[in-house]
C-alpha cells in the first residue's frame, strides 16, 4: 500500500485531517508524526495566557482527530529525513518509509540569546511548554514577598500581543505590582507592514497599561533574574519570553531539500519541494515564491491548497497552483476584551473587534475535537 507521511501537527495538516472526514482515502496509508497529542491553536494563545480560556478550550486533540479519520498518529518528532530511501527517522530511532511526505513543522525560536541553565529564558514555542512555564510564574508571583518582573523580547505582532495578554492576566490576578517590559528592535512596536498610525497608537496603549517599551534594542543574554541588552542596559527579568526571530527545524539543513537563505524549504506554486517533487511543505516551514510573510492565517490558507495538492498527487491528477493573498487580516487581542484590527493601510480597535475575533476563533475550533478536561499537559514533568 502507498504511504503518505505527514510530519508535524501544524495548522496546514489540520486542514488535511479535517478534509479526510468528508473525503476518505482508502488506498493510501496515512501517518502523522507529532510529539504532542494536542495542538494549541495560535489564535487563542493570547486568550490562554490572559486566563480567558482553559488549555482544553484552546487546544485540538490531535490523537483523537487522527483516530476519527483513520490516520495513524506517531507520538514522535522527526529528527532526520533520508530522501534517497524515502524514510523519516524519529527521535527514538524508529523509521517510517513513505511514497510522499508533507512537512508542516512550523518554526522554532531563534536561540541567539545566551542563557544559562538557571536563566528565566522561555521561548514562546512550543506553545504548551510556554503556557506551563507562564502558569508556574504566575503562581510564584502570587506567593512572592518581593515584586517580580516580566520581559518580552521581540515586538512584532506576536510579542506585542503576548505582553498585553500577560499584563491582562497579572492585573486580573491582583498582581499589578509585577512589572512588564517589551523590548523591540524598531522605534515602535508592530514592525512588518503595520500602518504608522496604528503603531503610534500601540505605543500609547502600552503606556496606558503600564508596559515599558524599550525601542531599538535587542536582548543578547539572559541570566537568572536579569536580561542584558545590546546597548549595555541590564534589566530585571524574572520571566523572559522570547518572541523575536524564528528558525526552521535543524534537521532540514541536512535533509538535502532545497532551502532559502534562512533554511526554510523552497516550494513551487503547488507547495512541492523545488528539488524533490515527492515532498510537500506548507506553513512557516516553507518558502513560497508568492507569500509575503509567515503567519497562522497564511498557514490555514496554505493548508487548503496543500490538501488539494496531496489529493491530486495521490489520485494521479494534475495539480492546481496556489497564489497566496497579498494582504491578510490581523486581529490583535487587547486587554479588557478589546481587539485591534489591521488590513493593509486600514485599522481600527474596539470591543466589536474582540467579538469578531471570538467568532472567527470559535467557528474554527468547532471543526476539531478538544482534549478531555482531565488530560494533563504533555510537558508536565
């Protein structure tokens, strides 16, 4: 029997699994490799960090979804790809042969910050690990006699939304004395195509919520309780979240797949590797010729195109090209159940935007099963 191997449980592969409910494939054995039995939906991560959602509400049960659609779930991460023999090798050494492979492993933190064994440095990915570390810090802050501090390194959309969610959670827990700082490499937060007026408004919003913004600086090292910036400033950081930069899985560099300068898999307009036409890639792990950036929105849209390419490949049909949209809608969660909307040069904010985001996220999550309420985090020791 032919084999399709899905490597990674990201948003694009969720689209593939969802389609298998309505369009089952009977002559191909499909396997999903993903180390965690569940996937935190990135759109609900700010609400999870702010304490507005439980981990159960913000997560998708990958293991159960696979079982429902007849896909074998392997609780392992890929550590090596042998393209000559069409085999993926898991971290435990187990080998998985395939006819076709699809990559949706996302991106990990760019670990360029020096940090020691006992530092307070926590990358925001994997999301579930970050959530566990954050919950532990909130409990620690509630029991502490001295005031503590939170620092977020990286002031893009993810880091800015994250620090606002953290501030929302701390204030709601009666921990207003815990300080919060956002460090960004630009003069204003939200770099990467956001309107200038929106970015100015965000500076005022951060100030209003007592979040210090440190512009034009980078965190270069984190020790226990402190973060060192490239300008020589040393800031207190009892919890330092890394939201700056991203990098692909390290095993891709040795796979033989054609990659761009950053190490992401170069794909054509059918989401096939430009060097190996039996390998597909979508989401952050891929470098599409027409995609202007990386975000969860593009990953979901790419998932729809990836699904069609995989179905056409398995059915020996001609593939259809996918052209990503030039701009995407951003909805940034703010404290007090508000949100900020951005679409190209247009932007607005208010409670209505938060309700719109809630509607979009809820509609998306209704498509997938959720973990049992008593299922513990797979990252707890």
